[in-house]
C-alpha cells in the first residue's frame, strides 16, 4: 500500500486527511474559545466599548467630510 508522509494511519489516505482536518478544527476551536474568554473581563469590556464608540464617532465624521467633498466636486 502506498502511504503518504503524515497520513500513516494504515486504513486509507482519506481517513488520514480527515483525521488531520478534524484535529486542526479542534485546535482552532480551543484557541478561539480561550481568546473570547480572555476578552470578556469587566474593565477590558468597558475600555472596548469606549473604543468602539470613539471609532463610531470617527466614522460619522469621515462620512460627513466625504459628503462635503462630494458636494464641492458636484459644484465644480
């Protein structure tokens, strides 16, 4: 039986590939779980919401500036 490196389960190459994909997905899930868990502390959550509100204000300012530039270009 021809075996590819890294897929040495002995059953079939597809089973080895499937097993590797499952392991990668489990690792990604664990990492995302811990990242989300670390971002949900109280003080960081308050700072995060303040940053988000500041970004929203900046976006509104940028939209207004773009509209003003658009109007000036339409006049020309």
